[in-house]
């Protein structure tokens, strides 16, 4: 029998109709597209309830301008009092932790990194994921992995979307070192970036600080050099020759192409460096490019993208730049209302993708068909890319993107490893000469093992130690 929250949803037919309408609207009026959302059917069982949402300030401002009225319109149609609060992404973990400790706060909390370490305080969302699969087809494997714990068989997060993490490079600068298509390997990143710094005086920006971009860069480097934090069975395997080689590489890259500012960066720093024309290459999503289109259009024309850089073994992997997952805390008194809204968001995800200016890739691919299809938005960017197919390189991003815990699951270990910035600190100590690469990897491994031991005792992860 369908639950109360399921009865509030639109039909599959209306979903597809809405996606098509949004695509047609988008071709004509970009920032006004999808103003008329596909409303859920009035649901008397939700009337009189409340929905308080806490989420990060989106890196593409247009998304928040769309989202807040979208939530209110749904609430008005269903008799739900809604509130949306936006805070900086760096403040979300501490704010949510405080609400969990107080056992009161928001009913839905969105973060851009999986917080599997919070699972004991979260509602299992298996039922709403299953209902989404019925209505919209299967969730993408990546999005499933980002929100699912195989040890407990629970979905701790409803991962509705994600953002690829390509390299962003200045084409004119790289053309001068005979790499006009940008670096394809870490060797080319080092050799080309060094020559650009020496000849053109422009450095690159790969952070080694306590922020999400630094986490992503360090993870990508470790994976692409053949290392990993954990194996497929959730055992810590960070201390390996491959990881040490990745750290040794980062030391060389820093000394040849970067400045000390990378040790004190926040999530906006590399964006700002690129937009200011002071970076030859950063690892980021398309949000920096979208900002440049508005603030520095001439620089935006010169920004292009690379896939994950290949390491010594010819493999290149990155994590998603942003993994957009909603969590429902156990203390919420509006769980069924929160679940109903999650499915309503999917019913309008073509709009969400569009209003994010293609930053949000759908966790359920069928909900934004115009994004990836031949001749679709990535092939013909409705937001003025020159050339129009500049973003087409992202069409197979799911092939070079892996889950946070690769080759293992996204688990509480990785939630803490990311939350305490173990990997960028590992890189930073070596780059600053505080430790040798070997010793820095050994210290990081001890930190990971302590984290793993804690969560094994709690029964939330596998592994044999």
C-alpha cells in the first residue's frame, strides 16, 4: 500500500510532460524557464504540517533564486508551512551537528559531501528511494553509492544530484606550451604548468587546506596514482607506494607551479583565482566558469575543461565535486512531509538542472533528459558558451567519477576522513616540508585507522580490523 507521503506525488506522465515543457521553455528564455512547476496533487494528509529546510548557498546563485519560490509554491498547494535557510557550505556540518545534539531544528538538511558518519541520527530513506525508482526509473549507480550503506542496508542520504569535477584551464596559456586541449595526464599538468609559471608568470590553484576542493583534489590524485584510503572490504590501505608517489608528486607540483596561498584556501578561493586571470588550471566544477561568464566574459571565453587527469598507470579518477544529498534527522516531526517534498523535487528536476545552469546533474537520469541527449544542453549550452558545445566533455563524466569511498562504499569512515580533511593535510605537511611524503602518509594512515576502528565498534562499517 502506498504511504501518505507517496500519495502527494505527481504521476509519471506529468513528470515527463513537465520535463519536455521545461526544455522548450529553456530554449527561449533561459533564466525564466520552468517558472510553472509541476505541482503535486493536493494532499490533505500533509495539511497543517511544516517543512523546514537547511541547505548550502548554491555555487550558482540562480538556483537559490529559483528554489525558494519553488518550495513555497509546493507548500501553498499542499497546506504546508515552509521555511528555507541557506548557509555557507562550510557551516553546514557544524550547524547540523548542533541541531542533532539539541534534537531540534530543520526537517531536511542538504550537504554537498556524504555524511555517513551521521547515520545513527538520520532516518533511513530506503522507502523514498524505492518509490523514486518506481516513478522515475533507476537511480544512477553513482548517486546510489553516495547515499547507501551496504553494512546496514540503509540509505542515509537522498542523493538527488551531483556535479562533475573536471579540470578548468585557460586555453590560451596552455596553447603556448603546445597543450591547447589542456593537460590530459598528471605529467602534462606538471610539465605544462611549470613552463606556464616560468614563462607567463601564472600559477595554478590546487588547494591543500581544510575545505572541500582540497579534499577532492587530494582524493583524485591518490586514486589516479593507484592508491586508496580503503579497499573494497573497508580495510584501510592508504599507506602504500602508490599513495606515497601521489604525495611526492604534489610536493613537486606545489614547488614548481603554486604559491603558499593554497594552504589557507576556502571553497571559493580557486574560483576567484581563475576568474581574476591568475590561474592556469584549477580542479573544480563549472560554477567558476559560470561566474566568469557574468563577471569576466573575456576570461570565460578562454576557460575550457579537461576530464580526470590520468596517473602513471593510465587511469584518471575524481569524486563528484558536489554530491547533493538531503538527510532527514531522527528528531523531525515532519518526516512524511519531507519525503513527499523529495519526490516532488525529482518531478521537477529538469527545472532544477536548468536553473543551476547545468551544475546539477540528476541522480535519477530520466528526470533531466535534455541534459545528456544528443543535441541537448551539454551539446548546445543555453547559457551562452562559446563554442556552444564547450560542456560536451562532461557527457561521460560518470565514467571517470567514482564514489567517495572508492573502491569501497561511501561509509562513516569516509565521512570522518573528509570531515577532518585527512588527505589535504597529508599533502600539505609534505609540501611545506614539515614531514617527508612517507612519514606524512604514515600519519594519515594512523588517523584513518583510528576513525575506522571507532565506526567498526559502532557496527556501521565492515572490514577485518
